[in-house]
């Protein structure tokens, strides 16, 4: 494989693996504890079953907002040092999750985990942008996402296995061990990829200028908004998946198998994207897939509203819909980052903050609407998909599917 530039100690294979591992740190923090949500609710004596969704929402909300700080830090002090300090925050949050005596402190610990994990999103994207560009950037991100998607496939199963052998707090002990391993890898192997010419002082004026530079880019802002709506679908699914599969369809301990099936579909989509994007371009693929995503979600909503969404029909349509997510996310990300190499850290931070926090808020609304049926979830997917299509159409001034250049 082609070697990345300016970082001789980090091959393309290791770059892909490290980006995937950093992304997995975030995915594990969400997915591995999903089977434990009922146990957490009972341990803290929650009276409203939907309140256990806050374990996911608090984490994701802080994960999004905190990226606004990490971006300027990464542009000023480099990618490596910022990541290392942030991993320390994540480790502290994991320890507190293990020890928290009440639900309020537990949620604070989850927020601290989110604050630490936010740097992994910023640094991973910025490092890839430092070392690659154009379709190659989209390909590397897709390859990393393909590896990373193994985590959502196996994470709930790992969580379920831990619950069979130990109390639910051991799940957060597992997160602690994984974070320590990533910290050791970063200390030993991650080089500094920020170009000296791209360093920006960490001062309010410079930070504001960096974010204004990002906000002036129509392409970046448009795809950032579109991604927020698509991400809302994913967060809405993750947050309500345990209730959908256990409360609606009665899967019980088999819930991780259903969750893994959808995760495999997403992983298949991201792998397919890594094979197709260089030939067909980011725009052509992602524009086609966001329209098909919305149409499949509409079909699911129609069956759900008619009371005809049997388990196999539901999981089949959800898997098909989210397989298309795998051909959207990496391309939208690469399209958003393409014009902003000079402020990649700030751009990655703003993009991550808007898509994660916005996605968490909208996804939380989708999940909170759960009424014992799959209908609110399906309708939420349709509305979010339509909003994403509209955002892309406005961004491209109505010219969908236009490759525009050999790079894009």
C-alpha cells in the first residue's frame, strides 16, 4: 500500500488501524454497555425506563461539544500531545464509572468519558487529512471504518458475556483497559503529523478566525448539516435499539445478535464504499445512497404504521437502510473536509461537534418518542433522511450526482 507522507514511522496500514482503534474507543463506550442498561436502571432505581437512555445521551452530547476545544488545541499544539492528554480524561471517567455511587455521578462520569473520547474523533480525522486528500482520503476513512465496524458487531455481545460472568460495572473496567492500551500505542507509535506551516496560535482571535474560515466554506457547512441529520438516525437507532429489540420483539439475551446483524450491514456498506469511491467519486455514491436511504426508511415507516412490521421485516429493512449509511458517512466527511486543509483541526472539531451533538439531540428525540412500537423510530428516520437530502441539494445548488472533478 502507498505510504503516507511526512510520517515515515506510520505506514498506511498502521494509519488505518490506528484510526479504526481510536474510533472503536468511542463506539465501545456506547455499544458495549447497551445490554447492561436494564441492570443500570435497576441498580440506580430509575422509575422511568426511558431515563436509562441518558447513559448514552450524556456521553454523546459531551463528546460532540468538547470537540470545539480540541480542534484549536490540535491546530496549535499538534495532534499527538492533545490526544494523549485527552485519553487521560477518558481513563479518569472510566474509573469514576466503576466507582460512582449514584446515577447523577455516574452520568457525570459518562460525560467525562465523552469529553476525553472527543479528541479521538478530532485527531483521527485531522491526521488522515494531514496525510491524504481527495478520493484517497475517502478510501482511507472507509477502510478504517470497515475495521472499526467490527466493534459494534461484537461489542454488545462482549457486554452480554461480561454480564453473564460479573456485575455490570465490569463493563466499564473493560473500557478502562482498552483506553490504557490505546494510550500506550499512541505514546509509542503516533508521530506528529501537523505541518509547521499549518500551526495556529491558541488565542481567542485565532480560534474564532479558524472557525470563521470553516464556516465560510459552503461545501463544509452543507455536508456538516447533512451529516448531522444522518447521524441522528444512527444515534436514534443505538439509543432505542435495546427497547426495540427487547421490549417490542422480545429478543431478551439474543438482543446482541440482532444488533450485530445491523452492524454487519453497516460494515458491509463501508467496505463496499472503500472499493467503489475511487472509481465513482464521493458525490455520485453518497447522493445516490442518501436518496435510497430515505426511500427504504419510508418503506419501513409504512409497514410500521400499518402494524405489519414483523421482526424479520423490521430487521431486514433496518439493516438495508443502515447499509446505505455506510456509503454515506465517510463520503460526507471527506467532502466536508476537502476545502479546509489549512484549518483541518478546527474543521474536524466543528464538524464533529455539530454532527455528534446535533445527531445526539435529534437522535435523542427520535428515541424519546418510543411508545412501545417501531413507528416513531421509523418516522424519525424518514424525516431525518429528507432533511439530509434537502441539505445536500441546497449545498450543491441542485446539481446532484455531479463528480465535478477527478478528485471528488
